[in-house]
C-alpha cells in the first residue's frame, strides 16, 4: 500500500488584482473584484514508503501548495488525500507525530534562544525518550557537524548553520514522512551538498519517505530517482528522472576534439554550436540525426575525441516549462 | 502537559535574552508609580474624597488596577494575527500541540514573570511613598481573586477572537488596535472609573465584557459592591468567559479551513 495517495486534488485561492496607482488603491477600498486561481488542479499521484520523490516545476506551479495540502496546513478545495492512512487536514496528533516539514524560508527554531532549546521542546512535544533523543541528537551532530553551534542563539547562526538545525528539529522524532520545501535555498555549494548527503542518509538508514521541492537541479539529480513535474497546477510528468530526458529531450549533445583548428562554418552545417574554440566544439543535434551526423564528422574531419551526451536535465525541464515540446 | 511546561520554560528564557528591555520594562513600572503618586497627591490636596471614592480608594483603584493590567492584559495571543498573515503560523500547525494551550502556556509564564518582579517593586513603592490604601475584607479578597481568574481567562479568549479575525481579514492590526487596545483601555475603566461616566454609558457597558475584566474586580476590592451583586457579577463574568471560549473555538474551527499559509 502507498504511503501517500493523492486523488484529483484541487486547491483554489481567491485573488484580488489591484491596478497600479493611488486612484486604484482608493477605489479598492470600496470595490475589490476577486478571481479564483487554481494553484493545484486535479492532481493525482501515489508514493510508496521509503521513496524519495522530487517535486519540480517553475515558480507558482503548485509545488508548495501540494506539500502544504499533504501536511495538513491547507484544506483541499476538492479531491482526496491520504498520508499514512490519515486525512492530513484533520490534523490528528497521531498523524502530526509521524511527519516532519522543513520549510526553506520559515523558521521553526526559536529565534532568540539556541537551537538546543527547540530540540528539547520537540523532545517534549513528540514524547521522545531520553535514550532515543540522545542517540538521534548524537547522530545528527556527527552527520551535520553542528556540535559547536547548537548552543549559540539561533539568530546569530548563518543560513547554512540554521538550515542544518532546522533539519534536526524536523527529524528528531524520526518521522515516517518528510516534506522538504526548498531545503537548500540560499545555501553555498558546500552547505547544500552537506544537506543533500544528509537527506540521502536518513532516507536510506530510516526508510523515511521524502518529498522534496527544489529549484536546485543538483538536489533533484543527486537525490531523486522519481520526479513529478508540475506546471500551472497540473502534473506534466510523473516517472523516473532518466525517463524525463528520454520523453522530453529532442536533442543530443555531441562534443568533438580535433587535431587541427576547424572553422565554425565547417561545424555549423552539422548542428547548432553551443560552444567552441576551433580545436573543440559542442553541438546540439536532433535525436533522429545524431548518429549520422557523428559518423559524417568522424569521416570528414580530423577528430581525436568524441563524446555523446543527453541534453542536461536543466535544459529539458526548461523546455518543458516554456512549453517548447 | 510536559510539552506545555517546556513551552513555558522556553518563553521564560526568551525574556532573559533582552537584558536592556527587561531593565527598562521594570523601570517603566517604577516611573509610573512615581508620576502617579506625585500627581494624585497634588490633586487630592485638601480633599477627602473624589466622587464615590475616598482618597485611599482612588490610590487603591489605580495601584491595584496597575497590577490587574499587568496580570490580565499582557498576552502573547496578540502575535497570532500577524503570524496568520505572514504564514509563520504554519510552523505551529504542523506540530502535535494544541494552539490554545501553546499560547496559554506562554501567557501564564508572562503573567508569573510580571507578578514576581512586580511584587518586589510594589514593596519598594509602599516603603517609599507609604500610601494609604483601601484593603478588602477576606470575603471581598477571595471574590477579587475569583474575578481576577475570570478576567484572565475571559481576556485570553477575547484576545484569541480578535487575533482569529486575521483568518478572514488582512487588516489584523487595526482590529487588534480597536478591540484589543482602545476598547479595553477606555471601556474597562483603566483611564477613569466607569462611575465617573454618565450612568447611561455605564448601563450600556454592563452588556459588554469590558467592565468585568477590570472595573468590577476593583469595585469588589474596594468593597463598593454588595454581596448579592458580587454573585451576580461573577455569574455574568463566567457567562462572558464561556461565550468567548465558544466563539474562539468556533472561529478556530472555521478559520483553520480558511488559513492560506502565505509564503513558502
């Protein structure tokens, strides 16, 4: 049985569009025409226990709204959600005890006091035994290297340090389902990598079901085998990340290195040049033609090295976003 | 229960972070009393009473009133409206805790904190100014404590109701200012005793919760309400408390369905 089942989920919001200017502001005191926006429309999917699924899409696609519906923060306008057998919007303690939510742009740590005080509070809230608490805290301190920061006031921590502590606060009770909304936003490459390694580790070690939204493709590439691509509130793709490329990528990337300097005009006729300095070129060629193009270049030009790659996932997703497919 | 004690402990720790705030907060109490006694000793010079109040009763009205203000009207529930509007309320909603008990734990520690320091300040002020205060009989003192308890609970639910308006309206602060500050300050008798106002206004205010949170407890302290009336006022106060409890629960049930969890 699936841990998460979502069937025909729709969530709408009432939006008021204000025209620019002071006059429009004064008018808006008396009259505010509302319109309904479908943040999520007829979304259905299932996630099994222990899966790590990436929820991707452009800004305003409906990713965070879906996560908020799954966690029980938002009531769905229509449709059914079941997580661990519970209806999230009921907000039953038995349900909330089994989920964790890390919001990249919201603090659950108490701002004025050190993170360890929030940890102790969560220990009490989730009724964690002394032994489990100490064991898990030790594990998190070691894995995230936060031993020297948990006693420093939260507001004095850097963003990366704070995010690590946010993870600890969300995971101390060993949730069965973890929602991650932009967990690496604003982090430098080292901190982001540390967070990714950590998510991977807890997913493997504790079989935690993880749903991740991120605009950082490295998060998705490194962590998620399966992705759900959502745009304008509707699911455009649900499957293995590798299949996303197969389904949507129309192009292949060919990288050549030559013995002599080759002019751009000689290369242009084979495909669109992405990069090149005369001695090496990277070109984009359609999936149907790339084999014949590679063969032609190999026979007509002095090639010393050839590399054929799929279109980078970022480009594929960008293509899907802009509806070029 | 343990979780709410821990919330109270964390709240207390927050207070100790801002040492300057803490110091100035206490200084403010002291300055208030210095000003109060200087002003009223000038106003009451050559008088033995003011309206229905003797001078010791006037002193008691404002001194005991100050304690009621610090104990009843300090609340962390005022933050809820803003938290609903900016989406920070979400961090609370995803935890298996009661929102009501969470804020009540914070309020209780807030009140105890105030009471602890106010006790020493009060002793100091009594020693310095040696004011003659009207003291209640044992019966009135017990009734006063009951009233105080009712006022705390009533105001807590009243304040929740004001904050929950933010589920429906984006103007969370204007309703807080009007109902939580202006109405409370004026209609509860904090500026002037309500019997200084025209009787018709006093009669209208009897049908509102405000006098029950400040004015009537003080009238009980001063012994200006007879025993039967005390019972009646206590009954009315209890009904007001129950009304605001149910109203806040209703608004919570409906409001959380309207909650939009703004921001990412």
